C-alpha cells in the first residue's frame, strides 16, 4: 500500500506525521496482504463521534472528485445517493459497530453526481502491536469496479446513474452529471433526438458519438461497427429521431429535469445486484483485482482559486498545455496557471513548464494548480470583430467570462443600467448588476441553457437603491466558455 503521504500532511490529513506512520505500520502488521495494493485509501477515527475521515490519499480524490479539503472531518456517507442500497449501508454500519472486517459492493456517487460501483473494504485497526480488542481506527480501501460490472442487458430498465456509468465507459463521462440531474434513464436515453442532445449541452462531434452508441444499443449489428466509429454508416446516425421528445413533454416533466417515478425507481433498484459480501464474512485476503495496476490514462487535477473552494476534475495524463489552458478557460475563465512544489513556483507558459510540473508530481498523485484571475481580459477572450458586432446590436446584452465576471456590455445595456462607460463594469461580478431569487448563479444560467426558457431577474441601476422592473434574460454560451445574456425589453 506504499507509504502515507506525510509531505503534505496538513492538506492530506488531520493527524501528525508520527501518528500516520504508526497507523501505517499497524495496518501492515494486521493485514500484510495490503503491502502491494495501491488504491483509494481512507483512515477514519473510531474514537471520535461519527467516525470522521482523518486521512485520504490522492487516489480517493481521483475516484470521487472530492477535494481532501472538503471531506476531512466528515463521515464518508456523503458518497451515498438516491440508488445506494440501504441494506448494504446497514451491513457496513453493523460491521463498524461490531469492530469487524467486511467487504461490500456499493453504489456510490462522485461529486459531479456520476454513480460508480465501489468495491469497499473496511478493516479495523487496533492499538499498536494488537490484533484484537478496542478499535482505534478504521482503514478503508476502495476500487471503482464499474468497468467490471454488467449494468444490465435491458437498457430500457437502466436508472439515470446507470446511464451515467454507461456514458463513462464510452468516453462521454463529462455529461454524466447532467444526465443524472435531468433524470435521463434508459428509456429516455433511447429516445434522445439531436435537439435533445443540444439541450443537454452536447456539441456536434459528441452528438454523433453518442448517437452511434445509442444505435448500437438499439441494433446489436451496429455494435460491430462501434469499434471503428469512422467506418459507421453516416445514414445510421442520420436515422436518429429529430424532435422525438417535444417541448410539451419537457414542460410536463417527462423529460429534462423530471424525477424518476416510483415505478421506475423500483425497476431500477431491481437491476442492482445483491451479490455483496455480508458483514459476517471476514476479509482474509485481497481479491485479484485489488492488486491490478490502474490502466487509466487520466489523472486528477485540482485547481485552487482564491476565495473559492478547490475543484477536482480528470484530465488526460499526456494533456498538452494548449488543451489544459482551453479547459481552464471554459471551466473557470481566464487565469494564469502556476504549479508549486515547496519553494518552487512556476507559471505554466510553455509546454516544458507543464512537463516539469508532471515530473515533480508522483505517478498517481493529484496535479495541484493555482489560478489567478487575469484583469482587463475583454480583448483576450473576445475578438475585435465580435465586440464590434455586439456594439452595433440594438438589443441590450452583457458578456461574461466563465467565472461570471463582466467582459462587455453594449450601448443598450449601459443605458438600461445607467452607466456611461463600460469600463465601470469590466471585470466586475455579474451579481453587481443582477438580482435573482436563486443565489447560485451558475445553476441559474445552466438551467436556462438546458430548458431554453428565459429567466426572470431584477437589474440593478447605477443609482444606489434603485432597480429595474423584472426582466427576462436569454443566455447563450460560446465555444470559449463565455456567456452572452440578452435582455428582453417586452
């Protein structure tokens, strides 16, 4: 299981390096078969109320997308979700209460809402030199075995988490959270039209990719062609239904945001197998897949932004600097990117800088990056011809970067808000001029993008204490991640 990372122990755990070393030695004393296992690991303190997590390694961040800063001090039940089998949870609870070993297969959820099958092994750790008696800590290891599990041969019965797992298997995992959030179960997946995919945020290339795999679910003969997608007959993709789910269906709740019915929930639960190991079965040795080295081509990347919670996401191990910058731009906005290691601080300006950062990073450790917002970034994101075009438009509009900082407002918006110069608002948060009943602005804009329905807001006039009447705003998102908010004047 390797050594615990004590170098960054303030970030990784709530224990001292000496305490971590003692636990490490005791775990290997009690469970020597763990010596060659390198997986997601947690240590929970059984002497404290609710058995909080006091250590997590980088593989746990990669598997769950939860930053360590968010999970330390919490019980690990936050990984449970709507379709987690409560009987399995009960068996884990019983094992903890009895202070015994157990291994179960449990459906857990990443921070982005995507479900995964977690082979979860929990082992009691006793005081130094003992194998029985009082339990001081619980040592847990986890492995994502989704790819080893069959989620069922009948797609129509898949739940939305199982659809997200299916997307992950086919390289479309970035959309899994949206599918879960919108309740896209197996039956709805098979009915998706091109327009539905657009509403879910899929661009042309991913629409074709998803379309191919949906066709493979419908027609087994198509599966043979999926191994080489370029050879797939374009006419098959063209046969996808256009508008098979209408807006009226969306408004009634049968699609795009509907929660699963009780009947669907029961069907979905029936798909989940009951082949978990009970709490009475002791773990005496590791299963073969525990010692199998990870074949993932992805690593975890954690971004720190001043004033915001860190965020973890997956990137390709061999990602280029240009691809990384584009990902940062579309996710957060325009930022300088730096890497830090002890006293070493390097801004990632060239490919060699990123290569050096990866060389300093251990193979399975999280790549930690620090982002600093770049000021006066209108012309760095918006081409001059775009701003010239927007200025001439007669309707009021506002452009923000992905972090919801204002880049540009045109003449109509300046008049409506009482500003003489757009420089007065440049790089100001969008909430400077906007009031809404939904405090999470990102969620509000995303809802409008998905639903296509205008959102109602109040715009704040420059004169203190004065705000406009309710306005309707339509949001669009560019390929650069910027938002364009068009203000309706009716």
